[in-house]
C-alpha cells in the first residue's frame, strides 16, 4: 500500500501523490479569461482572470520620456504594480501608508516593464512614455505572470488606438508576449501554481516568452534543495504549451499580424 506523505500546508495528497485543489492535471492551466477595454478612460486596458487571480491592467500614453532618453527620439515603457488590501485572504496594508514600496513590488514592476520593452520598437514609439499599471484585485498565485500577459493586451489596444488616430506608425509592437509560473511541489512538476502550491514549492520558476518562442526572462529559485540543469529545461518545456494557450487568447483579442501569430516552438538565438 502506498504511503501518504504528511500534507504540506494547504495541500492534499492521495496515494502519495499531490491532488490539485481544482482537479487540474500537472500540465493544466487554471481557467483563463481576458476582458479587453475594461477601463474605458485608459488608452488600453484589460482584466485578466487566471483561476482566482484577477489583475486590472491599463496602458496610459504620455508625451515625453525620462531625462536619460531626452533628445534621442526613442520612447519608453514602464510599469507600476500594486495589490488592493483585500486581494489576499487577510488585509494587507497599502504600501502608501508605509511611505515606501516594498522590494517585491519594485522587483515585479521592473519585470513587467522590461518584459514589454523586449517586444516594442522604442524608436518607432517616438518620445512618448507608456505607463503600464497593474492592480491586483484578487491574489491566488501567479500575479506577476498574469500582469505581464494582461499588460500585453492593454498595450496592444493602446497602440492600436493611437495608430487609428494617426498618432503613431504601425509596427511598434513587434511580437506577442505571455508568462506563466512553473514549480516543483511535493516532488511533482506543476504548471500555473496557485498560492498554496507556490508557498510550498521546492522549486519556483516564472517564464516569460514571446509569441515566436524566444525567452525574455526565466526566474528560477530553489526554495529547498538546489536543482539541476535538466530540471530547468523540463520546467521550460512544461511552460511552453501553457504560454501557447495564453498567446492564442491574446491573438484572438488583438488580431494583430505579428511574428507570434504561430504557436511558439523552441527557437535558436
């Protein structure tokens, strides 16, 4: 008879194997939905739902660029990220009341900004700044990856709007972009971790990938024992099909003819 390991916090095991709370298989995404134009006052916006996680993403366009780019004829993409106090199970005080942003917040908003800059032609954008604001209204794991996926839609809608007003040339957005989490939990490799899974992960990874299959960023951390190169490769391989599904959803909304129109595949540099 198989022995059942001692349950980790918030997780269930049966026959020695982890049973995901929503009956998903190891390689399954949570139900995902992206609602475009969720905030009518923004140039571009989207609400992304990934399971219980929900993030509002907006794209706001301003004339001018940071001082280090002035006079260079190039644009800039930057991001701010925040969670409302009851996005979590217990109230999290607003960072504004503490007078400063936390390290996690700064790390995530920098990740969002540099990920989006990887698929934008900043020269064609001209001396404009696009602010990407990501506000988490429900957090159940994967908020940074959901923010990146939803922000690409908000950004694409903003660029389409400016192009329709002849304020921008075409070709500013070079490719699609999506992100997902992967982890090793209870000895099993899982796609798209919930909060309970993420908080118990032995290895935690976030993968950001373009529609044409190129990696933009891979964040991997050993929460327990160090892991091997083979584990890294297997986790990226697990992420690809999940990211393909997110890319397909983005394409169905934006309907832009970009290099990422086809499903991603392992690409050479």
